[in-house]
């Protein structure tokens, strides 16, 4: 590399930086896509949990009242 002119060295380095930049852009796009997918999945689970919780609450409301803890001793 020492026999290259400074301009050639800079040009080579710029080329490597451009390739790395493109690589990082692709990686970032993939990661962004994964985050969006996982966010949708999380939101779906939260929605399902909320619906299940509402069903459990509705079932609990239908249960008869428990007898009083203190019974009359007579």
C-alpha cells in the first residue's frame, strides 16, 4: 500500500467506507423490520391477554358470593 499515491489510498479507504456504510444500512433495515415484527407480536399478545383477563373477570362476577367468615354461634 505504501507504493500508492495518497489520493489512491484515500480513494480506497472511501470505497471501503462506502461498502461498510451500505452493509450497515442493510443491517439496520433488517433490525428495524425485526423490531416492527416483534412490536406487532407484543401488541397481539397484550390484546389477547386483555381479552382473557376480561373473560376471567366476567366469570368471577358470575360466581356466587362466599358465605360470611363469621357464622352466628347460635
